[in-house]
């Protein structure tokens, strides 16, 4: 896929590396957990943007693993999703989120790692936390390795939310890998009705298998947090000009900031020369 990006010169102060979106890293978007860096995100769209060219709307489908090892991660994702959405909107991006995951709390052990968003992004209720059109929750349990097939199986519940002319983004969060292949997922989307052939796939997934990491260093982050290396998810990110963040870093604030910056860059039109 062509990985050329056209960005404002001011954004170079915020981005350490720009090429494919999978190579985007956010540098100094904030100085701590209380500073979300939203002003800097906004500057990506407003500084150097082509006159009269508003950001392209972004329809974002997020799928999160509900397996037993995701207890802490579910809480972190629930904490950061509202700021992820509001930050994009402050940057001028008309963003809508569809969340595919189990609601919280669930009645089964595997469902305890679900998510419900509080108001104002969500409804404030649980499990019925949808707040359309901004945010819709598609309740579905995602096991360790079936995330791609669950996204495809629930297609009928979220496809109508994709707006004509909007950029489509998937975001998959898991400590494991997929049983299906990247080609499987791309094929399922292409065969859907209507077909979906133009999208970006972002992922927060592990850079190494737990077993390999523990053998090398029992104190390593992947030994602590990973199940399996997310090779399929990373391949999808590379094939679709998406963004990959290492689950093993366990810094979800930084991961969401990097994904936000990539979505903003992909959504905005700029007048400067291409780079990357």
C-alpha cells in the first residue's frame, strides 16, 4: 500500500517518525496522565490544513479481547476510550465509535472483562450504554483468538453505521494472536454486503510470545502481560497503513494517543509536500 503522507510542518515537532501510519509515534503530546495533549492533536488538523478542506469523518470499530488475562486491560481501555473519542472531536475530526466487546458486568467469568462507557460518551447505563450516533456498543464476547471472526460475524450490527465518505478504522486490542489470517479478514470485508475494501486496521497487541519472553527474561514486560505475539494483527496494520502499539508496554494512554494522531493525520488534508 502507498505510504506517502502529506502533513503540516508544525506536526513534525510532534511526530518522531512518519511514513506508514504503522510507523507513527507520538512525541511529547502531554506531560502526564492529567495532560491529554488534546491541543497538540488539534494542531495536527488546524496548522497547515488546506483551506476549505475539513477533516474527513472517521468511523471507528473497536474490538477488545474479553479473555481471562484482560482484567486490568479492560479497565484501562474503559478509562481511556472517552478521552480518545473527545480528543479526536476536539481536533476537528467527526468521529463515531462502535465498540464490539462484552458489556460489564457479565454473568460468566469470561464476561467480567467487558466495558461500559459512562456519560456523556456513553448513556451511563450498563449493559445498555449505547449513545447513538456518537457511540454504539455491539455486545459480543471475544475469546483469546477469535476477534477477527467476531468482527466479521457482527458485521450486520455495525455496517450501517459506516457513513459514505468517512474513513473506516478498526482497532483491535488483545494480548493474544488470531486463529484466522490477515487475508481471511480482508476477504471477509471484501465479500460483505456492501463490500468494505478501504480501511485502516490499528492494533494494540503483543510484540512477543509469553513463553519466549519468559525464557529470555522472566521480568520482561511480555512475560508479564502477553499471551502470544499478535503477528496477524500487526500484519493487518502493515497491509492497511494502520498503527501498531506494543501491548507489552502496557501504556494504554500512550497507545491511544498514537492511534489518535494517526487517525487525525489520515483524516486531514494538508498543503505541504509529502513525506515518508
